C-alpha cells in the first residue's frame, strides 16, 4: 500500500502562505495513494503559472513545458507510454487562454488522461490580470475600467464537446476534491476536473465568500442526464455546484486502433524496425510514377 510520504518532495514551495493550492496539492497526494499508484507510475504535465508549479512539489515523473502547451505534451507521453497515469495540472489562463485551441481539440481526441484545472479567474503568477474566466465588469490590474468581454464557461464547453467526465471541486474541501480526482483517473477516456481555487492575494473575494455559495450535488442528481448537466454547468454566482456534473459511457479512445493493430506496450520497449520494413512502409506513400531508389541509397 502506498503512503503520502512516498510523494513527499522537499522542494521549497513558492505559493503564498495560506494559498488554496496547498489544499489541491494535498488532495492530489491522497488521491494517488487511494489509487495505489507508485510515484514511478505517475506523470504530471503542466505549462506555466501558479497551478503549473504543483508537479514540482510531488515526488513523481513530471514535465513542465511551455505556456498553454501541457495538453499536447501529455498526449505524446500517453501515446508513448500508456502504462503511466498521465495527469495534466493547469490553470484557467494557461489552459483556456494560451492553451484554448488544445483545450477544444482534446475532447475530440479522447485520450485516457486526466486534466485538473485550477480556476481562480485571473492570471495570478503575473499579478492579477484578467483571464478568460474573469467576470465581465470586474476591475483587474490591466483592465482598470473593468473587463469588457464575457467569460468562458469551460465546463459547458466540455459537455457540449462530448467529454465523458466533467466535474468541479473546491480547493477548500480536500477530501471531496480527492474523491473527484480518484473518479476522474478511474474513468476510461479523457476526464476533466475544474477546481474553484480562490486567489488570496489578487482575487476579488475571500475564500469564505466561495464557501457560502458552494454546495455539493446530492444523490438525487443524475450526472448522466446531459440536459441537467448543461444547466448545472451554467450555474455560477449566488450558488456554485461541485461534484461530478456529467458522466457518459466511454467512447472511442485516442490511439486505440494503433494499440489493437500494432502494440499496446510502451514504445520504448519495442525493437527498432530494419531498413527493409521501413522502406516497405514508406512505399505505400510513394507516387506511382516516381523512382526514388537513388534517393533511398543516399539515405542509407
């Protein structure tokens, strides 16, 4: 049985004292222990931002890449080594802003990975500018006359785009967030968890403001009802539901055909193909009237 100490990393944490990100970090540790994953069986992937620092503070594999590019990196890692539990850790600016194109298309591809988005409705690392989820009219450090654009509703986008698992948690409720992460990782296909993560330095509201408005979805709620899920995903402001908002039957997985016809093993375990096999494969893409034999000789 794994223990939370297995994931302890003594790197100095760079978040503000009291930041709700500490709650998310603890929820991650508890979830990975409950899933009985050893550190070498896990790979966290992140981009840039306060949320993207989280993998630094866990003892496991991780890749910290470019701003907004965590999802394509995670997709590559998952394809190369499907035996890893691959989890993307990102923020609202990193994912919905710089990484918005990847966010849209990951639902279409449906890889068997999990994405956890810290949503504090601002760019916290760069001192509080408006992000794609900042409410319209809110004054920010760069938007001194108020944000003029309507915010995105990412959960609604996920449901409409066919994501099979969409949930929302709260950084202030560690055990419930742990439960959601466990459910998300166990889901076959792409799973998406957004976390309400109030910023105590640059945010507009204190953590208590969110506590007063957040409520858990009860047992009577049916997450398989798509219409009800869309309604819940748009509920925000005076009341904010948390829990599994939408869950569908697993769809076709990204790279499934490759794994059935070629291999389901990690690519590093495969022996390299010989020259003849590579040339035979390339010949399928050769124009019929071109003789490339001379070029082939130069290649080898």
